[in-house]
C-alpha cells in the first residue's frame, strides 16, 4: 500500500441551529442558515410546529444538507407573568431534555450549537453535550454591547427619575441614555426575583460563549464589532450581514411573513405608478401597534405633508384592530386616496424598500428594518418604541448621521403632527446629507456580502466548524 496516500477528507460539519420564534429573530437566522448550506454545512434547525412552514424553502433548495427538528413547546403561563420569559422558560423546560436525547442518539451529531441570544440557557446544554456554543445576534453589535454591560454591571436608578442618565463607560464612545430608554426588562430587575435572575443568567451565558455571529457589517459597526472581539477573543466574532435574500429570489421575498389585505402584485403595481423616490413607507415592524392617539397624529401628519405614502397597519391575527390600538381615523383613506395606500397585516417590506419609487421610511428602528433600508439605500425617519430600537436610532442619527429623528420620546408618546409632517417631507429631500450617507452605507453593505468583509467572516465561521469536524474525525468519533 502506498505510504503517501492523502488524508481522508472529513465529512462536512454538522451544525444545530436553534432560533427564537419571533419573526424578527427566526427570519435572519434562516437567511444565515441558507448561506451556510450553500457553503456545504449540514444543518439541523430546531423549530416548533408553528414555524415549520418557514423551513420549506430550505428543504426544497437543500434536501441533502438540511433537516428540521420539530419539537413542540407548550405554553406554560404558570412559569412567569412576563410573556417573553414564559416563552423562553417553556423552551428551556421542554426542549432541553428532548435535544439531549436527540443529540445522544444521532449517528453524526452536530459539532456546535448556534442559538438566538434570547436562548442563552443553551450554553449549558452545549456544555453538557461537550460542544461549543455560538450566539446568534439578530440585533446590532452596538445594542448587544449595551445589553452585556447592563446585565454584567447592573446599573441602578437611585432617584427613580425616568430622565436620569445612564452612561456606559465600558462601551466605545461611552453612550449615555435616559433611564426610560433602557430595556424595559432590565428596568424590572430586582435582585432575587427568579424571572429576572434567569434572564440575567441567559445574558451572562451568552457573554461566556465560544463565539458570536452578528447580523451586521464592519463598515456600519466596526468599533462595536471590534469591542466584541476584545471580549470573545480572536477568530470568535463574525459579522456576516446584512442577511437578506437576493432580489431575484421571489419565493423568499414574498413568503417571509403573514397574511396581508393587499396582494403583493397590487402593492407593486401601485408603487410602479409613482415617481422615483417619491413615496414614504411607514411600518413599525411585526410586533409594534400604535395607540389610537398615535395613529391619529401620524394620519394628520401624512395629510399635512402631502407626501405619497404606503402605510402598513398591524392588526390581530383575525384581522381586527387591537383594543385602543391600530385604528385609522374616520375618512382618512378617502381623503388621501390617490396618494396613499394602507396595507393591513403583513407587507413585503424588502420588496417595497427596494422599489425605485420609495425614498423614505418611517421606522421603529428594529434592526432587520434598519438593515433592509440601508441595503436599499432608503433614508430613514426614526421613531423607536422600545427594546433595542433606541440604540439603533442613536447609532443611525447621532453616530452615523444617516437618518432623521422623527420622534424621540417614550413609546407611548404622541408626536406633534406638524413636526412629524416636516420630517416626512425632509426624508424625500434629495439635498439632505442623510441621503448621501445612506447611499454610501448601501454600497458598503453590498460590497460586504459580495466578496467583502461579511463574506470573509462567513467563510471564517465555516472554517471554524470544519476544524471542529476535523477534530472529531481525528478522534475517530465520526466522519
């Protein structure tokens, strides 16, 4: 037998991907999964039956590499009074033993677990299984830097003044926020409270993980990505965004959400009839619903501004407005007929933002919306409501100068319609400096995912998985 036979090539690495169920979390992680599959990584995605339909495009495109792991997670309201913590605890109690059993019976189990940052408890699961744990962040590196600092340092509001300032001296640029802009969950923190201690433990587990993957790109957040590299170490932070489907992937672009009152074809036809960069798109994400007085103020602003607009109004699953929320003023649609279109339910946001007629975007600054607007080169008006949205607005307006501040107040505040009308008009002004800055960021985003920094980081992540697989093969475990 020849002595110079080449070493056996190990099998492609196997990764367990575990998303959190919210659309703002699972959609970008499945976009990342698609890119990993295209690079030959075998992926098992853990979902509940409710989200299984989102896997169908991946099952169709990658039948030999992609496998769903469907495990129900029954609601257990008695676990907590907080809705988010109910979901996280339910997944913890029902999925932990199920994944242990699945993993230990698998002939070629995953070499690592990649889970959403809300599921920090999976670091302990990975440790018990003897594999590395990698965090997926659907939020900005900037906002995660803030969250890590919050849960590690536990700043207090000694005066009980919601306007008292909190400075994060351990984060680059030492950002400062009024207390009311801090995460509402953190503001509920009380030492010894079981729910809050569980949430803190999840964030501390994330901070101690093997690595972290961010849906961002270096030209957008270099200082904060580098800050994370200082915490996790070299080769353990990967900025791979923006995670979006290509424009020619009509299936992914039209199947990323729920039902709508207006078919996609009609939305695009309406936009086709508008002049280039003449429409303001208004949407506050998949979870935020404006109170009726906020709806009235925004409707008045749209009438005063005279801009053409496309407004996505969130309703309940059965098509009704929520009590005290989401109600359009009487006669608004008839008064704005011809220059406005209202969509109730879900809107094909990526397609809308990429349309030539859309020039402005009034947004709650959810990170997916921010990246979608940047990629499309659309100027943003910021109206954050909570969570990481204040950090996103601060990054866009104060640090990057790439967006116009529309409303900077607590989430239940009602903006002045005249001031909001002026901001709507400004967003379509071609001479605004924000427009040139967003155009540059759009070009940088395209470069990042077309052979640039994000592509290279994704290749680096795959290389790390291959090294884990090679180590397993060398140990004779599988391959």
